[in-house]
């Protein structure tokens, strides 16, 4: 399962830029990786695990801006076609993640 976080946050003032940077740093600290500017992804081993990370993102939402959160399965993510210009590139492989219980 993949969790995708899309965001469009204001950066007009110093406070806005600080909030943008803090939000971005916090989701990266939770294991999200940049897929595109303002779009971060994280692989989760199960639906329950994805819900944990979604809750974490919800707790750090900034006061201003737009944030979207979406879950897709490995199969759906694997069917994505990615292009750089007109040239197709490989889809990132599913991350292997060790979980300790």
C-alpha cells in the first residue's frame, strides 16, 4: 500500500515559509520521500500501517494551505506510467521495509 501526500502551501511570508519547511521536514521524518515537488510518497506494509501514517500527517497539518492524502495499492502504483519529457522512465520499485514487532 502506498500513501501519497499532495500539498500546496503558501510561501509569501517568513512565517508561511517556516510552516512549509516544518511540514515538509515532519513528513520526511515519518518516512515519506519526495516523488515530485509538493508530492511525497511512503510505502506501508498494510492498510492498518497506512492509517497510522495518515493520522500522523493529520496531526501536523499547517494552518493554511491545501493538503491531500490518498492511498493506492501496490498494483495500482505499479500501473503508473512516468515520463521525463517524452521519454518513459521506470516506476520506483516497492521499498523493502523491515518491521519489528
